[in-house]
C-alpha cells in the first residue's frame, strides 16, 4: 500500500532553539523525512534561530550531522540531504534582547505561511511572543508552536496562556503533545468512531475497567535536574496519559474538527473525580545489582539523597458521567521498568453466564491499543481450543498490527513530530491541546500533588527493570484485578 502525500502550502518555519536537542533529534530530521516524501514544496524554508553565532553554513553543517545521526534510512542519502540543506537559513538571536531580530525580519517572506516553533525553555515563550509582535513579524495567519512542559501547575499554565494570548489568538497557538501525533492514537479514534462494532459496547455496562500503561526502560539520564522538579505526575500523567484517557473516554464529537474534538476532551477532564490518596502509588527506582552498566538509583541520579519525587506512579480514577460511572481507569507510568511499552487496554466484562460450565473457565475480551513499540490494535476473543476433548475455551488475538495488516509501507514509520509539524502548516489544530484543556488538566493534577506533598508521603522503592512497586500490584488486586504484563 503506497501512502498518498499531498504537499503543503509554501511556508517559512522559524525554529527558535534550532540548535537544541529537540530540534536536532526530532524536528529537523522529521522535516527532512517530509522533504524526502515530497511533502515540502519548493518554496518551503526552515530558519534556525538560536543564540550561537553560527552563520548559515555552520548551521547546515550542524544539521547535516544531526540528520546523519537521527534521520533514519533517508539520512544517508547525501543528494537529498544536500537539497534539503539548501532550504535552511540561520539567524543568531536572543529572545531576551534585540540582537538578531532585524536579520530575522529581513529573511521572512510575504505571502507564505509563517510558523514559529518555540523549541526553547517555557520561560522564554513570553519574550519571544512579545518580540515577534513588536518587530511586526506575525500576521493573523501566523502560527506558533509550543513545547511541553506547558506550566508546572495551574497558576504557571495560566500565566503562559496569558503571555501567548496577549499577542496571538487561540486559533494560532499549537501546543504539542507528541503522543497525539502517533499513528495508533489517531487510529484509536478511527476504530471507535469508524466502526459500528465497538461504540455500543463502549461504556460501563460492558467495560469492566480500562488500563493505560506507559512504561520506559530508561532512567532520568542526564535530565535529573529537570526531572526531579517535575516527577512522573507532571512529566507524563498531566499531559500524555491524560490525553490518551480523554480519547478513550470522550463522547463522539459531531465532526472530526479541532474544536469539536477538543470540546469533548475537555468535558472528560472536567468530569474526572479527585483521586483518593490510597488509590495513588508513587515509586522511586533502586539500582539493579545485576546491571552490567551499573546504572545509579534514582536519588543518586538526581544527586539528592532525600528526593521525594516519583519516577513511577500508578493510580485509579473515575469519570463521573453517565457513560463511565462505576468503571475505573487505572493509569500507570514509570522509568527504569522491565520493558518499553505504551498500551491502552479496554477490559470488557465477563459474559454474564457461562453455558460451557465452570471447567471451561471465564474469559473476557480485551481490546489493546499499542502505541509503542509495534504499533497496532489487538482484540482478544474467546474460541474453542482446537481438537477433540470437549469444549475447552482459549483466548486468541485478532491482530491488527499495522506492519502485518498493511504491509511495510502502510506501517510507514512517520514520527509524531513529522505529522504534527505538517499539521501546523496545514492549519489543523485537532491534535494539539487547547489552552482550556491544559488548564483543566492542571486543575485536576494540582490537588493530588499538593495532597502528597502536605502529607509528606515518601515514594516506595522498586527494583530497576521490574514492573514497579508491589503496592501498585496491590492497587489492582484489592479490586480483584491484575495489571496486564509489561512486555516489549
Ligand atoms: P536545549 O537546552 O537542548 O536547547 C535549547 C535551545 O534554546 C538552544 O538552541 C539554545 O540556543 C536556545 N536558547 C536558549 N536560550 C535562548 C535565548 N535566550 N534566546 C534564544 N534562544 C535560546 O533544549 P531542548 O532539549 O531542545 O528543549 C527545548 C524545549 O523543548 C524545552 O522547552 C523542552 O522542555 C522541550 N522538550 C524537549 C524534549 C527533548 O527531547 N529534548 C522533549 C519534549 C519537550
């Protein structure tokens, strides 16, 4: 299956922070792959903007190296890479002073889309917005893209929203959550709303519970300083897991358009119940004595022997509305776990009565949506075990792993950033968070963090390369349920 590529309109994309880690690892290699796919029109240009005094050639050298390293298979095609690099420009600019802004003004063209990617610390968002405005570099059609973290609590998120709203309309602001750019996440909506099969069962009458797991094998690495001020709740739950939960739980929007979808997501966040303290388990990873790399435990990694920041969190929450009353949502995420795996599982209820007798066992359908690795969707169904010997039941997966179902090109590895940057140019905000969504998510998160801080809760230690603290298992077992195994 060959995927169709429709070129976008001509654009000037300015990447503030164009020399940074995110630009080098994700944004620029992503743009290069879109260029190779034929999606960037002839007139499209990318302008790196950062503090370093590099010059256009110096910047192109830097980007060449980055694409060799992070550009995947296409990254070794020097002809294409050379053609892409010709589209690149650079200005040395400081968000906090006047240097470089006139140079940027001189580079920007009229009558093409202007997009400004703020790939810098959030503390610079306000300065950038103001200077863009003061130098007259934006018009009503210009777009700005901002990265996470969008605030660290409700007050700071409101402040950031206010800083941006002073100069831009909400329709111009693209808040990235790269989870929303994943193929499977969009497929989740296609499966729910494009089939008759699932939606009638998508409620507390038929669904026993829902599990969302985002497990990482890596520890905090070199980001210890940032991470220790944040923790799994702020870094993962408030944004990525919350967004996944919204897509699972929302009502069908009337249309697949940005505000219709985001209105429904917002209603879910506002209907989330406050989580009871005994329904939250926080953990911190220990070192693994058998680890050949001898990687440090969490507190050593963040250089604070008394840190109470969680590198793992599991919780049970409820959505107080007609569709979901009584169906728990279990969320879990953590670092240094046994496998890298992101999965949403819709656990359907047992059949009300087994006609096959107790010895056939009780079976339930599970719809599992796997975001990484091996993106795909699997439906577990119960069938008869083949062969003689009576009616024995087994569960088998109906597999919709994209690589199998669609062939290699159908599962084309389009990185979330590639898709999202192209959506910015197309002016499609569906996969971006709206300001009120982000604020509502913080309004739910803040009291939970305040609660465990005021109580002085200490995270529970867990072994590196395990599935997390035992208490997280107990959280499920108390309810007569089990987490799905974390598998690579
Ligand atoms: P980085 O520290 O590697 O790069 C920061 C960039 O900002 C550099 O290009 C630097 O020159 C530029 N910069 C710093 N101060 C500036 C100023 N006063 N004026 C103009 N430019 C300035 O950071 P990063 O890892 O690339 O992250 C950028 C943003 O993206 C941050 O908000 C981060 O939280 C977010 N983010 C990063 C990742 C990632 O994987 N790196 C993932 C998600 C979100």
